[in-house]
C-alpha cells in the first residue's frame, strides 16, 4: 500500500488484488490522523475482490461521519458494493482526477418496480 499527500487530499494506492487486514489497520490509522483536515481516497485499480472486513470498515467510517472515497473500481468490486448496498457508505469516482476535484461522483438511485393490482 502506498500513501501520498497531494494538495489537501490523501491518496491510498492498494497494490494487491485484495485488501488485507494490515491495509485496513493502516486505513484506520490514516482516518485518525486526518480526522477532518483531508479527504481520503482509495485507488482500487488492482483490487479484484473485497472482503467483509473492508465492507465493515466502510460502514463504520460512514457511521462516524468519516466517509471514504473510492475510485478506479473494477466491475466486480463495483457490483459487489452495489448488490450488497454498501455503495452508500462511500463516495465513488471513476478516476483520481474526479476524486481530487470532487466532481462527477457516481450516483445510483435504487428503483423499485411496483406490480399493478
């Protein structure tokens, strides 16, 4: 995992194909360090799957008002977040530029079909 401070944001590059418990521990430490001063963005370009520990981390961050941003998600990771409804616990961007500028967040509205009586 590589961590960079760039122009008021903290960028975290996950290098492996999955997120380890050690990575999650480092992410928690970063949240404590940058409580309100910097936004944290996680580059998931290489990550092919997420585990329950990472999902719990996203939810806990959201509940403590320390929302994490994710970008460069693979289709598998994005669909996992969407199906499990964990996409609401993070801001999701297509790439690093969108994250830095805080523009073009991916928003999905959950629609329900109502059967006519």
